[in-house]
């Protein structure tokens, strides 16, 4: 069965325990998704990401672009990132997603994977700046544009694992204790030649 022939249906929670990942399904029409993809490919300030892992400096194959409410510096993956002021189209998408999700975001990390051999390994978005000192839940909204890619979750302490295909225009939202108990990854594939953009809307404290 070719799962890509079927549009994803909304689900309240993709995880079996210890977290919430809401699947909103497709929030954009195919023509809207393609228009946004081509516009962001040409107009966002893409650059290769720099991260520190286990004391070593790495430059990633994927490219990223940071946008936010002001020229804030965000601490992420061992480095400080300087945010650009919102791109107008990106800001409109943020407002649309905020209404759907019921949560405000003040930044967006955009990721560009030019083809299937570019992915992202297992990790959690558990930086202290994403979690408020009042214990407010971490909410990250993730919108996919472009090539359909396999995205996976695995529990940090149990054998639980969840796989899904993310389609162009599909929105998932990670809430609650998800980052504390689960890791997630974008899987690589040698059979995908089209680009994918992932827009992750966040709130930094």
C-alpha cells in the first residue's frame, strides 16, 4: 500500500503515553503549500547550521533560517542564533497557526533539507529557554512543505516508537511533557530528490 496516496487525517494524540503530539492534518491546500515552498526557498535567509555535540563543532548539511519578534539571540544546540525580523509571509503563517493551535509563538526555526539524504538525528527540543520558570508546557508547532518524509518518535526509557509520514501542508504540534520523555528524528532516504522545508514555531522565554 502506498501511504502517500492518502491524505493524513487529524488525530488528537499520536503518542501512546508521556506526551502529546497533535496531528492537524493538512492545513493548506496543495497549491498553497507549493506556493509557500517556492517562495520560502527563494526568500528566506538560509545558511548551514552550526551545532556543538559532545564538545565538537559541526556544520550541518541542512540549512536553517531563524526569525522572531525582535532581533533576539536564541541559545540552541550549544550556540547563539541571531533571529531575523519576521518575513511577511512567514508572519502570516504564524498568525494562522496560532489561531489553530491556541498558543502564541515568538520565533520560527526554518529547516531546509534539499533532498532525502539530508535528515536530522534523534534529539529532543528541551532547551531551558523553551520551558518557563512557571512550569508552562512546551509547545512547538511544526509545518511541513515539499517532499513527504518519514518522521519518527521514540521513548527515552521505554520501547515505544511511533513513525509517520509528513506531507506538504501538514501540521503537527508537540505539547506537554513530550520533550522530556521522547526523542524525534527526520529519517534519511536515498529515494527522495525533492526539497522539504520544515517550519517550527516556538516560544522562547
